[in-house]
C-alpha cells in the first residue's frame, strides 16, 4: 500500500487525498455554472468517477464548503471556512487550483447562481484558460417541484446503503436519504404536494432572471451548454461531449446519486389541473408537458 504525505497550509488545514500528491499545474480549469435542483450533484458525481478529473461541489456556501472528497476538511470545518471567507481569491489559488498528481487532466467546482459567487466569478473571468460548463434543465417547473420536495422532506439527495460510509465521510448524512432497496420508489405512493399559483409564478420568474443575469459572466467561446434532460436521454453522447470539452480521455462514467422523484407532475402535484388552467396562455404553459 502506498502512503501519501499530508499536505498542510499555513492555517494547518490538511488535505490528504492521492490526487493532491504531485506538482502538475497545466491541467484544464473549469467551473460548473448552474442553479439548485438542476441535476448538478448527479453531474459532478459523474465527473468524479473519471480517473483524471477532480470535481468539487459548491465551495462558497454559507457556513459550508463542499469539497466532497475523503481526506479533505469537513464540510463545516470552521478553520477552513474562516480562511475562505478571509481571502476568497487566496483560498481558490492555494486549495483548489493548486498542484495535483500527474494523472489529473481537469480540475473544477460547482458555482451556483447565488450572490456569494459573484466576486468569485468576476475573479475567474481573468483566467484565460478557464472553461465553463452551463448545466440547465429545459423544464423549469421540474426544478421548482424538486426544490419543494427537498424542502418538504428535508432530504436533498438519495444514495444507496452501500454508499453510506462515503456520505458520512463528506459530512452530508443529514441531507441525504439512505435507500435500502433501490428497486422500489423512494417517495411513498401517497406523497403529494399542493402548489400555490402565485408562489410558482414568482419562483419561475426569479429563476429566469437569475439565469439571465449570471449568464452574462464569461464569453460564449468558453462555454459548453448541457441540458439535464439530454444527459438522461443520451448519457454516453453528452458525457463524451463534456470530456472532449475538458480535454480528457473518454471513459464510461457513473453516478451514485439516485433520483428521488420518478413520478409525473400530474401524479405528484395534487392540484395539477388547476395550476395548468391558470398558467394557460402564459410563457410557462410549455412546462406542463403531460
């Protein structure tokens, strides 16, 4: 067994993972520019299964840092968070876009459409070689529904019981539903949600405005647009597009995330027909696609 020397920082923050054992700096830097409930955790877990990619989660969330790798500081490590908040740019340069092992060909992290990421994105625009993957969902009502389900159940993700050790290692157990039998639906048959028209309308408009605003960062030549629905329909084709964009070899990628809701909108929304009538004649009616 090979042992790797722990790397420490002036703040005594330890990073003890094999991919940190090296001096390579000429890898492809990237970010995943997206929004909550877009399928971003599923997507980044796909990237993490590639042997030559390091794909971190969201690094600038309030009170947490989503490294998502064993051997890294805990998601709520106070010292790491204080270091990040004290000097955002230095944190990025010292701990994210830092030397890696020789086999690493691409390194990046998730950047949601959130206020705390503005200064980070502004800084990253100065990186001439940085690439941007824009992950979207075509149906924004599905995004809204996913968010309501997550907040109702207080479980944002689902993993099989075989992965419970990893979930505990990255400090995410409180937000994850551990599934005993992956062949069965995760949500109970009688689970449903009732949606308020005004709240849904506000949510759709707000998300559209945020997308338009954050899409002004970076020029189009640096971007690759990926739709979650296309990724589900043609995973191999879409994954190969992404890997070519990141200049890494093609590999078969897998994700450990389980889809929480597999039911139609008309089955999960108790007042679906009422909502559909109210949205008739609006730009949003296309999202009621059943």
